[in-house]
C-alpha cells in the first residue's frame, strides 16, 4: 500500500533531482562563454580554470563518498553543499582575476561532490536494492528535465540580460534544492541499506575492508572505462560553445543553451528506458549503446560549422550521457553489494572519471591551439573508441543472477517507486 509519506518522499526526490540538475554539473560552457565574451580570456586560460575546478572536485569525491557512507545527516550535507554553491555563484560576477575565479569554481566543485553519492544513498536507503534501478532511472529523468528547463531559462535570460544572468539562475536552483531535501523524511532512510549492505543481513552487517575494492577487477575495469568516456566527452560541449561564440558572439549563449536542451530532452527517455529495462535486458547492452554514440558524435562535429548542425549533433549526447548517467550508480551497486562501501566506491569511481573529465578540457584546449577544433574533436573521438572497445571486450555483465536474494523481481517493486 502506497502511503502519503511514500508519495511525499518520492516527489521530494523528484524535486531534489530537478533543482540540483544545473548545480551538480557546474557552470561548464556558460563559464567559458562568460570569460570569453566579457573578460576576453584565451581558450587555454578558460580550460585551465575548468581543469582546476575538476581537480578540486575529484580530490573531494572519494572522501565525500566515505562521509555519506558513515553519516546519518545526509539531508543536512546536501543542504549545506547547496548553500556553498549558491554563495560561489553569487560571488563570481564580482571577481575578475584568474585566482579568484578559480577559487570560486573550486569551492563550488568541492561542495557539489557530495550530491551524487548522497542522492544515490538516500534513494537506495528508501527503496532498497530491488527498486533502486527504477528509482535511479527516475532520478536521472528529473535531473535531465531540470537541466533542460535551466538551459532554456539560461538562454532566455542571457539573451536579455547578458551571460551573467546564468550565475543568478544557478543560485536560485541551488536554493530550490534546499527546499526539496527538507521534505524528504529522515525516518524513511535505512542507513544500512544506503551504504550497500545485504538487506537480508543488515542486523549483523559490518563494512568490509576497503582493500576489497582494490581487488574487485570488474569494478577497476569499469572505472577505467568511465575515465576514458569522460576524457572524451567532457570537453565536447565546451568546444562547441567556443565555436559558436566565434561564429556569432551574441547568440553563443542561447545556442549553447539550445545544445544543452536538445541533449537533455533526449536524455529523459534514455534514462526512463534504463530504469524500465536494465533489470530485464542487462546492463552491458545498454552501456555499449551509450559508449558507441560518443566517437560517432566527435566525428560528426567536424563535418560542418553550421550552428544548427552543431546543435543537432549535440542531441546525440542525450543518448550516451542519458544511458551512462542512469546506469553508473546501478553498476556500482551491483559490484559492491554486501561490502558496506557503496557510496565510497561511488565517490572513488567519480574521482577516476572526474580525472578524465578534468584532463579533457586541458587536452582539448592544447589541441585547439596547436591544430584547430576539428583535430580536437577527432582526438576526443579516438579516446572514446578506445573506451568502447575495452567495454565490449573485457567488461562483464553485472545484472544479479535470478538466484540472488536481491535480484530484481518486477512484481515485487513497490508501486510508489515505479515510473
């Protein structure tokens, strides 16, 4: 029976993912446009600031995951982090030096590092492992819907008031997430389940040593695949936004918003598909489909400089990122079940692929200055092809076998968490 509390928690998680959508990913290409258009920074300097922010985030990811594993104050941590992001966004329009801009972005990135493991932990702690795949798909669906909405607003506000309007919009979204998390019931979160203990033995559950994660070969392999995926993917939208700024500076931010909206609109059905079918079809076929799109996208960017072509190609990001984003916590949950280290593993893998993402903008910026934008896109496409081959050849299927006590049984999934 679905209670009022179930519905409230369900809708509160929906709202949390919606409002945190723009906050989790940072300013990204909007920062690049702002620094390029307002302060006339060189692409290499822009790439360096973004790389420093990503390095700060990746250093914080694993400790953030470990903190979420141990604490029962998951909701408070999300609220505090959201307020720190808000402060960083509101301060950014008033600073101009490289060091201060880098500091605001690093602070925001460190604060945002808690969002992904905290949301996954709260979701797992409320739903349990059987309904986690569907809840994760729903989380990602509202995340992408929030990104699309924020991008539409950012494009409109930037066109009317200039690129600085994006910073105030992001601050408002962060405050919205504070309101949303306050409506999630603290009593509904099972903190043993939230860290990945076996639901049949939580009474005697003790976390295994962290060394067990270092000997988990499928987990390590998945980490490498994730790092290569983000090394190839992270800089693509930034490069597109810079090309758009060179073609038409006034329309750069609205067109970048169109790129984001186009991708996010596609990500919504992709995430819903993962939530509905990953327990039936398996994880690997869906992962392969997501990884296959990335090298194709890198090549297609080189075929034309037409702004509408670039926006159309960006829609393919919705397939790859939508599938990957929804499956990432599910695969980590599969590979760490029973260890009690789900969130620290999530943080550790986020650190690894965050390293790939941090290096992506730096790598792309250097290639652009030396050989141009087409060469940068082809370089990133080559990295993506390596990730695809490694996933295809070496990565095992992680879907639990039917005999496992936490295997997905569709008719046992609580209706409150069905899409």
